[in-house]
C-alpha cells in the first residue's frame, strides 16, 4: 500500500530557490512544509561554486557559493515546521498536487499537498558536443561537471585546455583551471559578444591574459584515446564556420560551456504551460504557474545570472503560496507581457494588475543607449546584452487594462559590436 | 585615458580614468565603491582568491578564500601555499587555516564546514 501524507506545502528541490521559498512560506504562517532534495545535502549547485560574488544584492556582502548556502541553512534551522527530506527524489507531480517521492530510507511516499513549489533548478545543455565532428576521446567535459569534479572531488583534468562558450560558468572555470596550473589556451564564443557578466570577463580572462575569441567555434576534435587538439575557425554572420580561415589548438582537455536549460520534466507532467523563450513555466507576478496551486521559482523558471535574484524571487513565491493557502490570490486579474523589439524573454509572463512587479528581461542582441519601454513606463539604459539581466519594476500606473497586454521593448539603440 | 570595468558588483559599470594633474579624474562609476575600485586598480590592484584544500581522510575538498582581497601580484605565491595545505577535521566555516598567506598579511579562511566524521556538512 502506498503511504500517503497530507501536508500544506511541498517544495521540490533544496537549492537556493527551494530553501528561500520554504523559509518565506514558513515565515508567512504555513505550518506543514516538506522540502524535498534528491541529493544527500541541501544547497543545489552552490557548494561547487567556490568563487565569490554571491550575496551582494541580498546580503550586501560578498560571499562564496558555499557561504551563501550556509546562510540559508542557518535560516532553515530556525523553522521547525519545515521538514527536510534529503536523499529523496520527486518522480511525479500531478495537477491535483500529488507529489510522488522515492528514497532509500522510506521507499515510495506520496504527499497530497495543498500547494506545491517547483524549484528543481536547471541542467547543462549538452548540445554543443553533438554537432562537433571528429572523435570522442577522453578529456571532454561540460563546465558544470568539471566544476563539480575540481571543486568537490579535487580532480585535475589535464595540462592544457580550450573552453567552448563564454557563459559565466565557462569564464569562472577558465580562471579556476589557470589557478590550478592548467594552461587555458583560449575561450571560444560563437556569438560576437560574451554571454557572461562583464565583471567575469575582466576578473577571469583579462586578469590572466586568457584570450577570448569571439565569433569562433570548434570545428573538429582530434585524438584517439585522449583529446590531442581541436580545430577552431571563425564564423561568418550566418554563424557558419569559415573553415579555410581555421587553425588548430593543441590541448588535452575541452570544456563545453554551452548554456543551461530549466529542468522541467516534472512541470510538464503536472500540465504546467512552459514559455519557449525561457524554457521554464509561464508564471504570474506571484510565480503562480498555469496550474492552480503550483508555483515555480529559481532556475526552473528561468536561468538567472545571480543567485541573489533567485532568493528574492523565491521568497515572493513562498509568500504567495502562503497567501494561496489562506484562500487569497485566486482568480487574480493579470495582463500578458508582449515581447517587442530586441526582447528575448520577460519573467513573469503574466503581470498582476494593481501592484508593482519586478521584471527580469533579456535582450536578443547587445545595444548601446536604448530606451526600455514597459507598458507606459520608460527607462534609459546605457548598455544591454543578452548575457546580463535587465531589471525593471513595472508600477500599477504604467499598466493600462484597456490595452489587453503589456508591451516590453528596447527602442532606438545602436548595435554594439 | 583608461577604461575599466568595475568588478565590485554585477552592474559592471564602465569607469573612465583620466590623468588630472597629479591626481586621477574618475567618471562613469555608478556608486562610491567604483571610485575606490578604480583608484586601487590604477595603483595596487587586489583580488579575493578562492580555492579548495585537501581534507585528511576524506574524498571531498574544503573550499577556502582569502579573508579579504590580496594584491594581485601575490596570487601565484598564495596558490602555491594553498596547494600545500591539508586540513584535519573538524573545520568550521570562517575558521582561519593560515595566517599571513604569502606575506600578504591576509588570512586564509574556510568557507565550508567539515564535521568530526569527516563529511562536509555544508557542501
Ligand atoms: C553547473 C552550474 C554552475 C553554476 N555556476 C554558477 C556560478 O558560478 N555563479 C552563479 O551565480 N550561478 C551559477 N549557476 C547558477 C545557479 O545555479 C543559480 O544561481 C542557483 O543555484 C539556482 O538555484 P535553484 O535553487 O533554482 O537551482 P539549483 O541550485 O540547481 O537547485 C535545484 C535543486 O533541486 C534538486 N532537484 C532537481 N530535481 C529534483 C527532483 N526531481 N527531486 C528532488 N530534488 C530535485 C537538485 O538536486 C538541486 O539541489 C550555476 C548553475 C549550474 C547548473
Ligand atoms: S561603480 Fe558601483 S554600481 Fe558600478 S559596478 Fe562598481 S560597485 Fe557596482
């Protein structure tokens, strides 16, 4: 017989998003909360992010990933109403909020929750590897798995490395490898701009004189048992490699840092609608998904640059779940966001009227001196880039219900290259 | 004229530094911390160093950092000293593992905790 337990709130995922959501819900008066994490410990991806730069927004001080996680673990301990289940994997979430779990300790357990918060984070996109011709020797890693191997297990991958992709994890790993004595020959980026934060380009590459090749990619991997070299070529405006202009870089390690995608198998099973622009659930200002009583926050909703934003947004979701459990925020009025010129994505996708909503906006391409328009609101921005979140809090008076939607666009910029 | 990207916070302001007689004229910083950063960067650049050290009797590493930023020029010497360290459990987050790392006057501290039975609690 399946063991079923009735609880107020189940939080799926014990990373920074799940921890912050559970704490906020508990502070807002929710009593029976279960926080479920498949790994043996809480913290999500943070323990492997040993570099500093976390917490500047949220705690107003600069912390490393493990320190940031530690702060939230101390918070959790103050909330005895939160039952933490580590080593427990959620295998299914239904639209009527049954959460099926499995663990070595308790076997199959089903929770019937009155509200659910999805906080499963994201995973690395392995795609870049699939398209590269050549052999598949040892020495190829995704940036996140290499970060885990080096920072948790103390493993060193080789002597010379090439990194494909200039997202933040790729940049951070370029510095990490260099500090451990591994020569990073180059960071290659397909696009004409870096996808990482500018500060990371400065402190991870420029500080160590690691060359960044924009508009370049790996066209072939060579080596039988182990990577021996990679062929590199610049790409044209159509992003196709110009092989005749290519060159080889000798290396024994290739690191792929080609992006993250929200982890949404469970959301799909529950019937939650996903936004193709973010890869995460469509949410409203309360981080309520399209399924009643199911909320989503953190990297499962959209990939964040900063964990601080994850904590802030997850606290909103936690408080909203508490309000939902009190019978509030049901059938709230909202307007959809409509992405206009140079806008790739906007979260939340549905803006609840009559209150201010902080937005996370991403541009499609880099530009200088642009005017950000959100409904009737206007704001000047000196530089926008796909690698950096654009923040804007839309106020109630900037929204007109008669429009039927809220337009978001960047106007009148110069293309920055 | 020098253009710097401020790395103090994620905004990443582009700061312009011009020589102004004997001093520096700094513009483009979004807040006062950017001023301090630009002045230091032009005279004595500093960085916080993070790494991991071995833990005796454990398969997991312990994350560490310099308590505050150290001179950029000392980073390599500091890494050599860090690589030579093996810690013995228990270690508590914030604990000083080595004073005066590479003659910088700055201590190396743990950024994680390992309890007695050698498992990293806050990993
Ligand atoms: C490899 C990698 C490296 C990163 N490095 C950096 C960095 O250096 N700096 C930075 O600012 N940001 C970094 N990020 C972004 C960082 O992940 C986020 O800022 C933040 O950790 C997101 O928090 P989260 O709680 O949403 O997700 P996560 O931290 O990923 O936590 C999600 C948690 O949910 C758990 N989970 C997932 N599915 C289930 C399930 N079915 N059942 C039970 N538990 C489940 C996972 O085990 C995990 O613990 C990185 C992300 C990744 C993927
Ligand atoms: S100047 Fe201030 S706001 Fe701008 S990046 Fe530096 S610390 Fe941030």
